[in-house]
């Protein structure tokens, strides 16, 4: 006969990543984090969309940015060193994470990527890899981050005193403002990967 064993429910522990299934990056799921364009430049902050690419939503709490959040990583395969779409790259390594969840991760790409070449991204959750997804690197793809306040969406632009530039608090001609953006490509000075701009 068959023997059975009853265990109390409190003893049955299933890790969250087992219940999520295999990580999968969506086709077209690699986009600019500010505009959601598929044009990706060196050093860009990108969003990776898919399923089971992370666990509970978590944001980085300090800099330098972590390379793993909630047992999840986003890996860059090669540094856009390939002239065509044929896969064959070594893993460059984990990318610094701003945010990770089951359906979205926001990461920073390195500046040392060659425009007009190809690279691949893959997600890894608890050591289980996703499908690699290809993207082409362009020289620059500037995009301004936006925020919605009172039903109106505008670019995140600040005065030097960190007050928001708005219709009621506009920037003056010749004023220096702070613009939160990404996709500028090669910049000087070159910030270190995972660290804030100098």
C-alpha cells in the first residue's frame, strides 16, 4: 500500500521564486525608462519588462546601486560588440538596479557600449535565467523623465534651488536648471556605473 504523511501547514515553506515560474523578458520589453522608446544609448537607464523577472517590488535605497535586488539580477550579454543579430556573446555582468519587481526592472547600462551594434539582456531570478532579448545601441536617445501633478504631466525640471519649474514658477531666460533625463550617450565627465553623476 501507499503510505501518507500529514505535515502541519506551518512547516510547508515554498520560496516565492518557485511559485513565479521561469523568468521571461517580453518581446520588445527593453525600452528607455523615461520615454519607453526602443532607442537605447550607452549609459541609458532602461526598463526591462516581462514576467517573473523579480519578486515583490523593491527599489534601491542607496548608491552605489546594487547589482541584485530580491534574488533578481539583470545581465548584459556582451557590450554591444556584435555587428549583426547572431547571438554569441559572453556575459558582461550584472547591471545596477534602480528597481525590480515581477514584471519590471529598471537598470543602468554601461557607457562603454558601441553604437550601431547589438547586445542582449537577460533576467535571472534565484539563478534561473530568462530568455535573452536583443537590442541595438544608438549613439544617443535623449529622453526627459516626467511626473504628473494635479492631472498635468510635465518634464522633471528643477531650478538650482531644487524647486520644480512649473507654469506658475517658470525658468527665467539664461537660468541654469536641472533636467532629469537619460539617453545622452557619451558624456564628460563619465560617471562610474551604478553611481550618481558627478
